[in-house]
C-alpha cells in the first residue's frame, strides 16, 4: 500500500536524520516491533526504557510512511465527540479516553525534554468551529459535557469569534491542553534514544512470515534472516495485519499542504489548532518556523490520493477554504501531499491481543489522533510487558 504521495514537508525540512541497515543476520529479542513509524518508535522506546531487549523491523525506510505525511496535531479530542462517545461506550469510559489523550500529550512533552530536542513540540489551544447552526447546538452540548468533567474549555459565540479572530462561524469551543509536533523528527530521536538503550533498528526489511511457538515467535524476513522473540508488536498503523479477523476500520484518503513562511499571522497570532464540525473537515496549524499546515478534503479510500491532478485540485480547494477562514492572511503553497488513514466505528484505536496472533500485541486504527493514540499504545504495551495490570486496556480491546 502506498501510504502517501506528493512532496511531504517533514522529510524535506529535516533531511536525512539517520540511516539504518537492513537485517542480514539472525537476531534474538524479548520483543520484535514491526513498524518504525511514530507508533513503533514510541513502543520501542518505552520497552527499551523498561529493560526489554528490542528489535525494530520495517519494510520501508524509518518514518517514511504515514509518519512522514502527518500534519502533527496533538489533540486529546477525538473525531468522535465526547457526547457521542459517552452514548456509545458510557460516560465514564468516554471521559477516561479523553483524559488519556491529555496524559499522552503530557507524556510526549516529557519525552522531548528528555531527548534534548523539542522536535517542534509546542503547547497550543484548539479552536473547534461549528459549521452550521445545528452543529452549534450540538457543540453547546459538547461544551457542557466537557465543562462538567473539568476540561479546560471556553465557549465562543459567533460575535466573539468574529471580534477575536475575524472568523465567520456559528460558534466554537476553545480548548486548552493540545499541542503540535514534528513527528518525523520525533520518531528519529526516539529510535536514536532506544538504540542507546540497546534496541536494534533494521529498515528495508519486510516480514514474510510469523510462526508462533509455545514460548514466542519466529519471524522470517524477505532477506533470509530470522528474528526469534518472546513477543511481537504489530505497529503497522493503517496497514493492518491481513489475517486479523476483526475489521480494523474504514480507510480514507486525505490531502495536506504547507505554506511558505507567513509574513503576518494577523488574528491567528496565538497559533491555535483549528478544525471544524463539518465532515470532511478542514484543519490547520502553524509550524515552529511560521508556516501554515492545512489538511482535509477526506474521501473514502481509493488510489485517488496517488493521482497528481487530484492533488492539485485538492490543494486549490484547501487554499480556498483557508482564505475563506482568514481572508487577511496571504498564503503561498510550498509543498502538498496526500496520504491514507483509517477510522474506527467509535473513533478509538484497537490496542491489545487477538486469538489469531499468539504472543502478539497489535496497535491499529488510529484515525485523526494517531500520535496521541500511539503514545497511549506504547504505555499500555509497556505495562503489559512488565506484567503490570492497566485498567485502561479495556477501552481499546479488539472485542469491544
């Protein structure tokens, strides 16, 4: 599967941060992590920090799949509102999943501090815009529920939005606690740190076959080398393991762009993360070097995100939507790209075990909150490895 196309910004901005070898000799490990994107890197780092002997495998170059295409928004809010999530899985469980998102962002902030590289991390507020009058009523219910449970939220009327930002929308929730990051750089720094703790990373090495035995797994690769491990973690994101019986989620294509540095942010001077209630929705943020990143225009998955002409049309559409939002900000497109992602029925990922994968943990189906969910997955898998019970595991189990 081609997870992205076009000219993704992060590999261009960062350049070649590290080079990893393919696996040419047999390896032994406590845990083999399949996937070297942000999920695999966080899992490997957490496990190595807990004392596990870790090997990481990826059929591509490190961080060159979905991680290279992410726009790097870190939000505790999921694409499923708290009101909807509470109705689907229960209010305490829905609230806990939102709190886990906040905790994940705190964990990421602590990690970048330990890594000695901010990786573009910056705490931001989020501005969630009501796209219609009906959405404004629903958003008011959402604001009430989040307020009830102590989340840092403020209600902005249409008049307040216009006065403060010059934005023409029906209402909005302003939320504290979110952030932004350069996930490509963060992934490389995590793997470097994991390497200093003994983890070995091999890219350009595909997994051809996994055989489960009584005490672990034997992993055959396309280069003829084998990894024997006590456990395996599938951190393959949107490329779900093919023989997982449960459908992980629906696949979508999405489009994104980054601008040249903006001379004047105008009313966007506080650099809020912006998204809206419309589906598909526009989302936007500002990079640490003052560029706007826009994304959206999602469509049910197909090969359309591989089409250069469609990329041009979608890029023009994103620019038009942004100019409608902030007509006073001059925006010039620098790079644009497209990618694939999946969503689940309730907007939460699947993290845990399945009967058809003995000795395996899977972390799949991340939707629009891939990085925060990746952090949650890394924490849950570390606890499972250490034999430490974690009640939050039930929120993300495959049989929910």
